C-alpha cells in the first residue's frame, strides 16, 4: 500500500469521524432545547436543519455546535434568536395567487353554506397569509361569520403578525398578487402608509386570534372548516410530517378543507385515504372520513 493510499484512508476516516461528531452535536443540541425549553426540532429534516444550525453558529461568532448548545441553554435571548432562524419566516401577501383564486372560486361557495366558519393558519409566520384570507373573506361577504386562528411557534414572527405592519416596498408585489388572486377592489384601501411601512386596517384584525402553537409538540385546540399549512412540512422528516397530518385530521370537521404547499401532499401518509382531492395542482383536499 502506498503512502498516498494511507493518506486517502486517513482522510476518509477523519471525514467520517467529523460527520459522526457533528451528528452527535446536533442531536445533543436539539435534545437540550427540547428538554429545557419544550421546543422539539428533533424530527426536522436533517440537511436543511444542519445548514441553518451552522449558519447560526457563525452568526453568533462561535466555531462549534457544542459551543452553541452551551450558549443557547444559558441565554434565553440566544435561544429565541435560534428559533427565529430555524422557523424560516418566509411569506408574502396572496403568495401563489392562483391558489387564492381557486380557493375563492371553488371553496368559498362551500363556506357560504356554513353558519359559522373557523379557519386555522398553522405556521402563519409574520401573518401575510392571514391578512390575505381576511381580505378575501371580506370581499366575499363572509368575514363577519368567520374566525381566523393564526398560530406559529416563533414569538417574534407572531408579534409582527399581530401588529399588521409590513414594509412598504413589498406593496407593489403584493398588489400584483392580490389582483391575480381575484381581488375586486383597490388593494391600497386595506392599509395606511406611514413612512417606510404600511399598517393594515384594524377591521381586518377583528376576527383574528393569534397564539403560539408548536406543531411538533402541541395538541389540537379546536375544530375547523379550513386548515392552511403551506410550505411548513417540507422541513419535517416523514415521522413528524405524519404526526402533523394526524393533528390536522383530528382538527378538521367532516368535509373540512386542507390546503398544503406546492411541494407538499397528503399522499404517503396514514391519512391519504381520508381525503378527496378538490384541486390537485393547488393541493386542496377535503376530508371525507
């Protein structure tokens, strides 16, 4: 065996040891967070979780995941920053406009038959989707008999959602989305501009309820006609994804509507036979058993 062969083998073993050590560090970090703070990231998909953890390690000026574990467990503010980093608050008003147009055309007629409407936006992030739904229901004459429950595990994102204040620079894109989603008015009627921000009209918040809720650890808290959970479960592994689908199945009433993200599906879960597909392209399903 040549010296090059020895070097290659040693390098391979070193890489393998590094990966094993990294895996142990990640598992210990997540276990510590779960036991001390009650937040459970243990069943998040590892590749994206690993990237975000290392990004945060460097953001905190640290060199190892173990160092991050020590800081997170002794510094609540550091932990809250980490949760904000791991929960990926990415959203926009009327995101994927055709989904909202389809919802307006195909689901709203079903909602008209209900005396009362409960809608749950699970993983609502900073709330743009929640305000989009409020506007849609208002234009369809359904908002007064609706309650919109907006939940997220990220307290910082949830606080912004409660305030309803957003960057004015995004209004051009949001207006475009709104019109493509079937909006019937001038979008600017729904907010007031102030300096570099806009604040949405107070009447839109009238029937909104904001609350912290962790899909990995918390239970069902009501029965709903509609559940939106879009682009959240793509960060979960199969076990956690199936658990969350069980939570949604328990939380939806008979013929309730489940709306998922573009890369998500009800298929390959224990609950695939419990739904019929209302719109395959837009991932809209109806609970039938």
